[in-house]
C-alpha cells in the first residue's frame, strides 16, 4: 500500500488519460503501462506501475487495481466500479477527471489564501521586533544623553511605546503561529477534519466552508447520476461525503422527504432549501425537461465559483485590516518615542 495518496491534480490527469486510452481501444493494463513509462519517478509513476502489475498478475478489474494500489481516494475506485457495472467507464473517468480538477483549483486557491496573510503576519512580526529591539533603545539612549536621565514624562512615553509594540508583536506572532499550525494540521486527515469543524463555527469562515461543501456535494451527485446510478442511491452515496453539518442536515432532510413522500430530487431540494431558491428552480426545470445532468454540472460550477469568490473576498478584507493594525501599532509607538524628544528640544530652545 502507498504511504501517500496522489494529489487531486494527479488524480485528474490519471483519469483523463485512462479515459482517452480506453476510448481508443487500449486495454487498462496496457494503458497503465504506458502512463508509467511516460511519467518520471514519483507518486504518479508508482501508482500507474502498481495498477499495471495488479492487472498483469491477478487479472482483476480497473477498480480493484486502483483500490489495492492505495494511491487514490476510496471514492475513485467506488465510482469506477459503478462505471464498470453500468458500462459507462469512460464517461465515469472523464467525470472523475473534471471533479478532481475542480478540487485541485480550489485547493490551490485555499493554499494561496492562507499563505498571503501568513507572509504579512511574519513581516509584521519582523518589523515590530526590530522596533522593540533596535529603534526604541536608540531613542532611550538619546534621551539619557540629552537630559542626563529620563524625566518622569519621558519615561512614561517610552513605557507606552514598549507596551504597544510588545502587545502588537505578541498578537501578530500568535496569529502567525496559529496559521502555521493550521497548515501543518491540514496535512493529516485527522487534523484536516478538526480544521473543517472549526471553520464551520467561525463567522468569517462558516459561509466559505458551507459553500465548499455544497459544491463538493453537487459535483459528487453529478458523478453518480452521470454514471447511471439512480437518484435515490446517488443521494445516499453523495450524502456520505458531506462533512459540513448544515449541508449534511439539509441533504438528510431531502432524502427523508424523497422516501416518505415519494417526491423527486429537484422538488425535495427546493422545499428543503438545499440550494438557494433560484438554483432550486433551475434544478426543477432541469428535471422536468430531462436535463438533470447539465443543470447539476452548471450548479457545481456556480457553487465552486462562488466559493472561490468568497475566499478572494475574505483575503481582500484581511489585507487592509492587517496593514491598518501594523500602521497604527508602529505609528503610535513611534509617536510615543518622539513626544519626549520634542519636549526636550523645546525646553533647550
């Protein structure tokens, strides 16, 4: 078994290439072999080689080979198994490629959204550290040389500058440490689950977390529907992958209404407010016209775009707040150190 799963982009590339070669009449074993030959040493190469070896030695199905390799999320082998049973393996692979391609773009957006404020916080900590360690002691030395000793008012001003600078440094350093810890925790499944639960309860992040979960649910639902799974089974399978509590509650309410009242997915989603009313009506129109798959695909795109817009908006709000905090902290500290100097120079004049 592999120690590390492939990244979303690598999964997307693998599924797309497999779909193209299977569509060209190349067998799964040969296709996996070609992918391993064309790739450099690394996770992707090892994954393709593992699949080729399994198919060559044991003669199982592609879904079994992918599952035993350990390089792919369990969702991939489950979906391919569905595609194999329904005879829609190529379409399933292309759907998986689109799904993990979308996930890769969102993951990249999230990483950049975390990296930017982290860099700002580290720079702010460095500036405040220099202010406390280098600048303020110089002013204290100047006052001592001019006045012989710090007067009571001068000492009070310097003390205020040190207090403000220290508090600002502590706040920025703690924020930077928390972000670094969050990045480190996100690398493990358990830590990532904890971060997701935390994000659901933070006012600034709850909307983003909910929209990301809704986009993920819609894309998975589209995968199952496009693979030929009936809507009830698709809802059940897609619902298992929902991690956001609010979205999970709405999905379960939809499933309950579908079972108890015998209504369709579109009607249940609209009445249980799984999506916003406008999107709910789009789904109803798609169900009535027999265009459920295109509508689900469009909804998944819209939810993903909305999530990315919310991430950008959050980052845009953080930048001026951090800049203002640094400006005020450094400005007040410097003013506090300058006031005694002005007083001393005035008395000399």
